[in-house]
C-alpha cells in the first residue's frame, strides 16, 4: 500500500513539473483565443469622425472608433486595431420634413492590432442605421449644412481570433 501511495505522489509531482515546464516554454501571447466579438458603435454628432464603441465577447472594452471611408481604427485602453468595411447603403430623404434615413449592411474584417490586440484577425458583418433631421436654409431643407439632429448606431459581429 505504501508503495502505491509513493508511486502516486511521484507521478503527480512529475506531471506537475512537466506541466509547469511546458507552460514556461510557451512564449507570451502564443495562446490564441477564438470566439464571437460584438461591437456597438454610436454617435449623435454629425461633424465628428470619432464615435463611442463598446466591445464584448472574446474581450470586453470601451473605447473610440476613428471612422474612415473604408477603414476605421478602434482604440481601447490596452491597444487598437483596424476594422475594414465594405457595404452598400440605402438612403431616403423627405424634402418636406428634412428627415434622412440611411441603412447600410457591410462586411467587416479585423486586422492590424497593437498592444493587447496584436495579431487580431476576424471577419463578420455590420448593420449601420442613421436617422437625421436636415437643417433648413431659406425655408428649404439643406443638404450642404450639418443636420440639426443625428443618431447613428452600428452593430457588428465578427468571428475573432486573438
């Protein structure tokens, strides 16, 4: 009986030592995590290209989205990454009420990570919804002036490896 207990203790000690050695041999950041990441991006400003973003899923963080025509940069406290988007927008405009609605479905790709997001990759989809009230000039709706009110919400989901 003592021999079996001694063998079990020795086997457990060997396993623990081997596991520790393997863990120490793995370079930092070499273990990747995959899963679904969700983003909600929003603004009420018609003139700012910086929007608020909350990400949750593989990681959870609040930050800002510096929007571009095809590539956005999402910046969080621990790093940043690029979000490339391609899609087609549908827009309606009511010349009597100055109401503008824009809806866009897009395909997104995540890449170019820094800091905690170094090596990020992923693909997914996004849905953008914009509701705005255009300014009036001379009693008519103006498409050249910034809207008097705007709400933009973008919801995106991507399969991510980090």
